[in-house]
C-alpha cells in the first residue's frame, strides 16, 4: 500500500500575506442587537468629551464670525467650500496614477475656481458695482467683468476642457475620465447647494443663521438623546442613529426654532439685507415679520402660568416650518453621506475636526437646509412684484454711467412737466 504523504509544509515556505486595515475603513455592519449604539459604548464618555470640546470651539468661532457681519460669513462659506472640495478630491485620488499625470490635480482646482467665479460673480456682481462706484477706472473694470461674466466663465471652462483633452494618456483613460466626472459631481454638490447659503446671507443674516443653528441644535440633541436613551435602530446606513435620538432631537429643534426666531428677530442688524460689499452693522426698517404682535392666552393656560398674553414675532410661525424641515427632512442629507461613505468604505471624509471627522461630515445636512431656506424665503416670505429697489438694481446693473445720467435727466424733465400741468 502506498504510504500517504502527510508531511507538513513548513510555515516558512508559505508566503505570509498581511492585510492592513486603513484607519478610515468602515467597521463591519452592526448586529441586530444594536451593540454599536452610543448608549452601549464603553468609551462613550471619552469620545463625548472630545466631541464636546470641538463643538464648543466651532460654535464660538462661528458666533464670532457672525458678529463680524455679512462679508466675513461669506468668506467663511468660501473657506468651507475649499476644504470640502479638498476632502472630496482626495476621496478617489490614487497616488500611483497621479505620479504619471503631472498637473492633473491643478486641473481639478481650475474647474473649481471657474465654478466659484461663475456662481459668486452672478450673485455678487451688483454689490461689487455699488461698492466701487467712487473710482471710475475700477468701476469700468468691474462693470466689464459683470457684463462679460458668462463669456469669461465659458472660456475658462473651455480652456480647462481643452487642457483635459491634451493631457489624456494611454492606459490612463479610465482613471482620467473618472476623475473628470467626479470633479463635476463635486462642483454640483458643493456649489449648487452652498451658493444658496451665500444668497441667504445677503437676504439678511437671520435667514442664514436660523437654519444653520437649527441643524446644529438637531445634531447636538440627536447625539445627546441617542447617547443616554438610544436603543431602537433608525436606519441601517447610520447604525448609531436611533429613534430615541431622532424623536428627541425633532421635538427640541421645533421648540428651539420658535424661541430662537424670537431672539434673533429682535436684532435689526441680523434682519437687514445687504446690498453692497461694505462692512459694519446695518440699520433698517425690520418689516412686518419682525414687529411683535401680542396674543391673549386662553383662560385655562393663565390659571397654570402667570402670563395672560405673549408677544410673538410673525416670523416665528415661519420658523416652525424651518424646525420641521431641519428635524425630519434635513437628516436625510446625513443618511445620504453615510451611505456614500459606506460605498467607498471610509469612516469619515476627513479628520480635520476631532470627534466629528471632516468638514464635509458637518456640512451634509447644512447643504440640504440652505437650499430649503432660500426656496422657502423666496416663495413664502419675499413680497412679489416690482419695487423701487428692484428697478434701481436693474438700472445700476445694465446701464452705463452715461446712460444712468441720461435717465436721471429724462426723469427730471418728465416730473417737471407733470408738476407744471398739475
């Protein structure tokens, strides 16, 4: 009988394969018993301290920038956009391929700043013209930029398009076209939504600050309620999100929206729209939305509480809609980001904020909220129709200085004739 070969192969003969897990790799999916909930996490107090420390610094810095005014808030939004773009550009970046494509990263930033010029040039063209009217040469230069803004942006984009075609390399086509498509997706996600944020700022800091604050409040209280009471899983994309945290944060956010609108609405410098790029606080007529109205409380309420009437700003009723959206709809921006990160097997978009991840991790819900705030404001708050301010904006934007002078003279003649006939 032939003897079986049971000789063991030495371990040294078998090559050892090491599987290193990247620090950003996503942990396995949680089990059904919810073992990944914050309420069951043994290290939750340490992570809570780190997260709280970062949150305090972020809120403090945010409050200081808001206090400084419209332009500084806009600058903050631009800086956030740059960091978000950097994190997203690096998400699909491959160092080996990039070494064979010198200048390819620069092409991404060319498209980025072209999109920035297109969005903010359209949004801030009128304020720019109003700001530089004292200098004739600068006025003419800025007016030319405004007039030919779309043509300049188009040729900048075409230059980038040609640059991309000329840098195509054999065996790198798939990677290059993938990066080209990824860059355009980033521009759509970052600029299409965040441009609404800047539009809200110039409509009045109130319309930027209230929605942004509600997202922060919802995020904080979802974490707190989930930290202490979370037991029931909410959605598989975010295994640590619970129904307890979602419901608790929703109730807190809606109440906070009503109260916070009353507080913010009493500061005129927060409610005034900015028409130029000058600095400093504004003074204006607050408008009917920010003028208090007294409501008499029912008798059964006055029996339990000392108040017989309350003072409510009409804008507080609009704030309730903001609170509902921030607590029910906006979190789906975070769920989308969670699914996105799981698709690419990363834990966070970056590590620039201790305990929170990257800038993109903090802005997912803010983007959704900013778009809603702008659309709601334009649809249900802004008065429709033609106003003197709108006509003046059109005159200053579309007419040259000489044409404006001619218009003033003709208006003067018309008004003089009417006075003579009256």
